[in-house]
């Protein structure tokens, strides 16, 4: 059995899936969060997002697209720390532009955010410069 930083003990296949998901996404989430918050606050936001994700993991993993819910949890944590007060669509476009600025391709952006590739391309075309191919 493993005990995670926020105290929740987990074991078995769900824990392994969570740990694999976290290992895959944490570096991307930290880059994104640092672009908005700086190192210390970014680490705190990512930690909080993964703690919330772990608490909801059984439902998230069975949802069909865990990346989408995880990205929502991350961006909620980041935007709550920046005080962002704009429409959700505008925030999403801003998030996609941040990833583009960090050098993310449309394909990698889709993987990290859980959005479809078509949605990423459509949103970036309609409100911001294009992501690298």
C-alpha cells in the first residue's frame, strides 16, 4: 500500500494507473503552472491539482478521458491563484496559447489537455495564433 503526500492511502491497479498518469503529466503541468505563477506557487498548484485528482481518481479513470478532468483541476488551481476573471472559453484559449508559447505542438497540447486535436486547432484558429504543427 502506498501513502501519498496528502495522506490518502491507495493500493492496487488504480494506484498504479494514477502514478503512471502523474508521472506522464506532472512535467507538463509544472511548465504550464510556472508560466503563470512562478516556481513555488506553481509547485503548490500542481500538488493541489494532483491531490484533488487522486481523491476523485476512481470516477476520473472510468470517465473515458482522465486528461480532460485532470487539466480542469490544474487550471482551476492555477487560475484561482492568478485571480483570473474572464470567460471560460477565453481562459481555454489563453491556456492553449501558453502551451504554444512553451513550444507545444497541437498534438501534444491535445494529449496534455485531453481536448481533441480538432478542438485544439479550432480554438487556436478562432482566437489566437496557431500552435506549431
